[in-house]
């Protein structure tokens, strides 16, 4: 299962996220859930950096599927919109395929 935790401050502003695990929907290379989650997450990170100039820290581990992304400042403007778009896509995958493969949580930090 892929576990995704979205971090937010007391005002609900998103500050980052972590994603860990593999969906286990199909064998490696054929898992459409892992591919969908990866596309959404990587596209968000690339877009936040290249299109919006967001400053962040990033830690990854390909073996475990871990990605830990932390913004230096809470998301605002275009970065906030991009993050909400990523979350919308992740919720769609969760709705279509269920909590057996992907779980999305929100945590105040």
C-alpha cells in the first residue's frame, strides 16, 4: 500500500508531504496505481520548482518508494494550486481503487 501524508500548518496551509510504499496492485512495471501516484507527485515537484521557483527539501528512497517533500514556506499562490491539484488526483486514485492500495492522510505540523 502507498501511504501519503500531507503536512499542513494550523491555518491549513500545505507545507509538504511524504509518500511511502508500493501499491501492490500488479507486478513491478505494470502497477498502474504506482505509476499514477508517481506521475502526480513527480509532476508536482517539478512544476513547483521549475514553474514557480519553490524552495524545498527533498529526500527519496527508490527501494521503499519513499519521497519526503518539505516546502521552506507554506504553499501559497500557484504552489498551493499545484499541490491541491496533486491532492485531487491522489484522492481520485484512492476513490477508484480503494484504501487497500493507497491511503491519504493529513497531519498538522
